[in-house]
C-alpha cells in the first residue's frame, strides 16, 4: 500500500486541525496536510494513503494559477530546499513523507468563516431545497432538479468549527461578524475564484460543482489561506457523464460519505473505520482528479 501519514511528530507543538498539523517557524508556518480524512465534520479513524500529498500539491497548483486573481499565503513547498534557504527559513528536522505533504506559508489572521460557492444544487443545498424550497435560507425557483446548475453561482457562508459541525450563516450574520465591506469582499472573491476555476476545470472535462475557501488578513490584505480547490474542499464531477436530475459520481470524498451513510452512522463521533475497498478507491479517486486537473504527477 502507498505511504500513509496520519500524524506528525516534528520538533515543536503543532496546532492540529481535522486534517492539517501546523508548526510555528517564527515568521512563517509549516502546514502539513496529513492523510487523515474527515466526513460530516468528524475525523475518521482510517487514513487515505497519499491523500495529503494530493491536497498539498493541488492547493499549491491552484495558488500559483490564481496568484494574479487573488493573493494567497503560499511561500514554498517543504521539500523545496533551495527556496527555503533563499527565504532564510529554519525548518525542524523533517522526514521525506512529511516534507511531501508540507507547505511553508505566511502567517495570517484567519477569518473564522467557510466561504462556500455553489454552482450546482447538490449535497446539503439539495437536501434543504427538497424540504423547504430554500438554499441557505434563501427561496429558490420552483422545479429545480438534483444537480442542476444555478443561473448564477451562490455564496453560502458557514461558521468555521475546529470540532463539531460547521453551521450555515445568513449574509447578515456574516456582515455582523466581519463588517459590510469585508463581507462584500469575501463574497466577490469567492465567486470570482469559483467561476475562474470552474471554467478551467471544464476545459479538462471536470465540473466544479461547489467549493469552499478560507480567508485571512496578511498585512491588511484579504488573502486566501489553508487549502484551495482540493477534493476535500470541493465537489468535482465528470463533465462527459453529467446529467441533471440525479446525483453525480464525484471525484472527491463523496464515496466515503456515501459509505458512511449507507452504514447507518449517525454522523456523530466516534466514526466507524473504513473498509480497505473504500480506502483504496478513495485514494485512487484523489489521484485521478489531481492528474486530470493539473496534468502533473506527484513528487516522489
């Protein structure tokens, strides 16, 4: 089986998120994307081999592709020794598997909001719509089909929870939290980044159904942070077989979500372990969408 890294053990005390372990380097941070996987906002006991490498490389790809569109926090990858020396960064002793999953990033003052862009009605948006005719509390046109494209992409922010479930926020709640000007900037940057990425993906035979971004302040500039357009934060579909009116097969962790739902899990911790078949298929799916979208191979 491919290499699996679910925990890091470097010098220093990391901040451990659901998937990422982050170490303070002084003027910058080392963010290691492990092979942990979360579903329904719960970290599962089973890791997905090479998933962290895919997420780090995919985020770096998108950060570089969109650097003219919006600022981001990436300095370099943890294995780019020449760049690390050039930047004068002092890294703790780091093994190759950790380095393959690591990004060195600028420090930011994080805004505790998940900025979600939805181009298609699916997932929790579809579930809400079938019950109440709304998405994120906003009334939608009657007669929408499962997986149908919205006329224009929607901005549906949620809270950012370190543990437990992220909760939907109204636009007014976002304004109350960050102010009118910042709320508008978050909406504009989220929709612009989503629209650009969906056009990019379409040319490679992929639909970006929805995605979530995180933002923070770096030197008083609103900046995209954390990850970007990965299978953990996005829903990718195969354009060649897309057909509204039914659920779409996804190049992401939907296979894991579906298995957990079919297993009867109540979506509260502890989560059940995943069988080998689900692990292997999910690992292969992450790698497939990475290669389709980027045209790259993973570093060894």
